[in-house]
């Protein structure tokens, strides 16, 4: 019987388990995105969406277009732990692009997919200004 092999086997098993645990920790840490990265990506997709909204306005309604259309992040919520397995964050944005006298804006909801690291738009509504934005619409 080779006792030299048995002497070092627990050490090798411990080293293997330690390496495995470190590898898992690195993988889990790398699965999500930082808050700063998510917010930057949200700003980019919102800017593109605003351009698309303005392009889709029919010609007769272009006279009602704001000189500088803009958007506001109304809500931003991050998820952590098991809650962030599929979606790491969600956001609601309000787009202002028409004359404030029309009292219309577009509200879009987004969610950040953890696996792909991309924002997914899942709801779009045309609605009257939310009360908290009634004074901001004329910016």
C-alpha cells in the first residue's frame, strides 16, 4: 500500500475545493452589471427611443413638437440576490416631446436582463402628464 499518496490526497482535495469556490465566486460576481453601467446603457437606449419617437410624429403634428424634446427617469430600481437572477433592474421613463398645452407624454418601462446585459422595453403608453411633472413639461 502506498501511504505517500494518501498523505497528500486531503491537501489536493482541499486545494481543489478552494480553487472551485474561488472560481464560483468570480463567476457570480461577473454575472451582474454595475449600477453605473446599467444607468449609462439606459441613458443611451432612452436617447435612441426619443429620436425614434420624434421621427414617428406625423407631419401635421410636427408643429406641436417641443424645440428640445427630453426624457426623465421617473423610477429606477435594482434587484439583488435571487431576485436578480433574470432581471437585475427596472426603470420607468417619461418622454416629453409635444407642446405642454396638449398634456401628453409617453411613459416607457424597461427591465435589465442579467444574462445579456441589455435593457428590454416591455411597456409603452401615451398618457397625460403625471402630476409630479406638470410644472416640468415646458422645459
